[in-house]
C-alpha cells in the first residue's frame, strides 16, 4: 500500500494553482471578476466552481463566503430563448459568511442571506433566510446555524481535535485511528 501524502493547507491563491485550473479548463475567481462578478471581499473558492461567465455581472457574493468544489452559480435560463427568442436573466445574491457545499447548484433569482449554509448537492432557488441551513433538491430548511454551532461546540469537548493538518505518515495514522475510534475529528 502506498503511504499517504501529507496534506498541506494552501493559505493564498498562487499563480501555479491558477495556471493549473486554466489548463484543466476550470474557471478562476479572477476570470469571473473580470467578467463582472461582484465579489469585492475575500472569498474561499475551491476547484471546479463554475460561475455563469456570460452573466457574471448579475451575480453578487459577500465577503468571507466559502464555496466548495464543483458548485455551479447560474444567473440565466436559456430555456425561454426557444420559446420567446430571449434568455431570462435574474440576479443571484449570496450574502456574507455563507457556505455552499460541494456540488451545489444555485439557480437564477436566488438570494441567500448572510451566514446561511447550503448542504452538498443541493439545488437552490428563491429566498434563503440569513442563518439558516438548507439542503436537498429542491433545497429546504433543515435547521439553523446557531443550533449547528452549539452542537459542534459540545462535540468539540468530547472528540479529538487537532490544530493542524497531518504533515507526516505518523500523524496521518494517528488521525485515522481517532476517526476509527470517534467517527469524526476536528481540524482547522
């Protein structure tokens, strides 16, 4: 069995990461901003995220929002073009400190309030209130961020917590053992 490679957490975008993304045909935050995306503050955007570049000017994202891999943010609906000759465009507004889980699809006309959490694989359309947790297809409210934080703060007292990601095979093995024992661990 091949030894696990240590994980290093990237702390800022690099020219190399952007080059690799472009060579893979993936969009970059820089491209989306150049196309008109309104996202002035710092964002954390994972690989494979697709912004609707032709209509990026209709998308706004607040600072400190995290967007997981393979999220799609769409501001137009071309289905109408065949019927009316026109493409429907609707604003997409994502608030501050939001989290969009992996594989989420955000449809035209969506407004996501500050601090909301969208579960992985969700399809979101319409109004999502601030501080709520939504998931599913279509996304529906399943909880509130305050309840989630309280539950995990309690779990943090009873589960293994590490202050950094593993940097050696021994640290990887220790974290795997903690996962086997507790079912979950916490890392930064």
